[in-house]
C-alpha cells in the first residue's frame, strides 16, 4: 500500500514517511492515525536529524527549525531543552529511521541491512 504526500503529492512509502518516523522516534503510535502521510524530503525539520551513511543529509534552513542554531545558548530550543537535545534528536530520529527501513524492507529496494564490506573482500582476494 502506498500513500500520497500531502505536500508534494508524490507517492510516500512507509519507509519514507515522516509521520511514521515521528511516531517511532517519540513513541507516539497514534500520531500515524492523526496525521497525513508526508515524505521525509518534505519534512526537513525531522529528517535533518537522520545521520546515516544510507541517508542523504538534509538541512532545514528555516530559522524556527534549523537544528544548527540550537547550540546557541540564546536559542529557544537550547533554553527549553538544554544542550543535549540535538544529540537526543539525532539518536531518536536516526534510530527510528533504521527501524523503519528494517520494518518495511520488503517494500524498499534501496536499503541494505548489511553494508557491503567491499574493502575487506578486495583485500582477501589479493
Ligand atoms: Zn513530499
């Protein structure tokens, strides 16, 4: 089953759905039911926190969401959540993203669960 991103109108798969990402990251399963599907590319405020070799890094330039501003002690996010919050978000969102790829890997032709050990293979051949 595939859905449509309510923003860009492109097809959204479960493994690329920011709504699913949010629900897993913050352990809020009902979030999926309450929100429309939205692809990760249309949700940079969340996908900026995914740091993984198989995920192309996303930057959110909007000042109200840009995590790069959070390390500033004067920023609202810093004041509210403290200096550790960036790391927590990275952990939650990256972890949730990996869970999503595993969970929906049948539908996902891109994700490789086991990264190829190309370097080692080449060495053993020599
Ligand atoms: Zn979209």
